[in-house]
C-alpha cells in the first residue's frame, strides 16, 4: 500500500491549521497584501481566488515562511511563522507555480535527491520515489530525463516532491496549471485523498471550476484584501438565488442594455465571456416585465432570456472590482473550466 494511503501523524494543537491576522506586504509603492485575515480549519481544502496581482501568491509565501510580512501575524498549527519558522517548515509542503526540479536528471533521481535532502536514508528514498511515481502515474517515465517531460508531467512530479514527508499542511500554488482535463481530474482525486488522510490543503487556482469542485471554503482576494469568504454555496447565495441572463442581438446595445438592467432591477450587472450576454442577480422577478418594456422602448433587441442558478464565475465577476483579466477564459456554454489570473 502506498504511503499516501497511510494515516499521517499531525500536531495536536486545535482546530486551526492557518491563522493569519492583518498580513501586510509592500514592495516599493505597491501594497501587494493589505491586511489579509485567514482562518483555515485543519483537515479541509481552502481555496484562494483573485485576479492577477491580487496578492494571493505573496500571501502564500508569507504563510510558508518564504517572505516576511511587514505587518500582521500568522500561525501554522499554533506556531508563529516568524518566531518558530523552523518548526513551521517541518509541518508544511509547498508546490509553487514553477517546477523546482532538475531537468538534466530523471524523475526517480529528482525524488531521491529531494528525499535525501529531507533526511531519508538511501533505501527509504528509493522506496518513497517509487511509491510517489506510481501514485502520480509516472512509473513508465521514471528513468526519462525531465527535459523530455511534458508540462503536465512536470507539475505532477513537482507535487509528488512536495509530498515526500507527508506534511500536515500543503500549499498548492496553481497545482493543475498546464494539465489536460483527465490528468487534472486525477490530481483532484489525489488532493481529496490527502485530505481524507487528515492533511490540510491551501490552494490558489486559476480554474474557478477547480475551486468549486475541491474547496470547503474560498477566500476571494482583490487589491490585496479579502473581499469575500465562505463556502461555495454561501458565495453563490451572495449574488442571489437565481440570475437573469440576457443575450443581445447586437453588441452595440451592450452599454445601454446594462444601464437599463441596473436602473430597472436596482442591481449590479456583469458581462459574460462572449461579450453579448448580460448577467444580473434576480432579486425581484416582478421587475423583469418592466425591464422588457424598457428594452422595447429603447429599441434593444433580445436574442435570448433565461433564469439560471448562480455560478462561481458570476460570484467572481460580481465581487471583484475589475473582473478577470481575460474574459475569454471564463466558462463556455459547454461547461469548460474558467481561468482567472493568480
């Protein structure tokens, strides 16, 4: 049986894996993180979403002792990340956005070296490398130099390396970037299995679907601040129990249509990825008739009208001040995963 299926011993220090209060980090004139508070319960998956430059990765680096906060404090399983940094480092694993592997070595050689650096003996290092390669579907490529690996294979190897010591808390910074849908699903199953064994996972992701599938709770960070936090259902409820979707015949009418929506329905609207659909919370269904009358009087032609349950991408568009950087990466009608910048 693989070590990944073995019960992990964790520090006994209460319910919280991560407690952060008022974290601030400034680079020159740029305040990358501006008073972030986080509470991550042990044994859960916590997702962090936000536009490019929102401060997510900087927050992760401070929690992982890789960067010192200018203000605020953070504790990992009750241990201060500054005063007890060495203890904290023994309790965490970190997988960054870029693979920290040697391309001239094979997958097995990389994992053996990481294992030896972490204090495992030669035989134990080889055993651990073989188990992790099997877990992540890399056994057939075990002896192949990494320079011949695909991007997805490198991501899997990087995550495998972070799990050598089975840490109680795992930071995953965009863990499935570059993976095909099948491999991404396999990674999701691995992450779920780790949590079932008692691990805590804090992840940033560029896929809204990933956060929806995995996270027990989600924090949305924008301009260095946490602008929303809660379960997926709580966040969806924040934009209403249902939403109105209006597709226009002519995109030239978009601005006039949005103004009419916001004036008549008294809500904030957003534009979908295709640029021809307006999405708005439907707080009062009785006002939809008034909206249709306003459209007819303004000569705005509708191609489609529907009422749907809110999605996580609608939550993201509604609660961040500037939405996604590339709206073409939001979900298509086929349900394709939405990508947002990290």
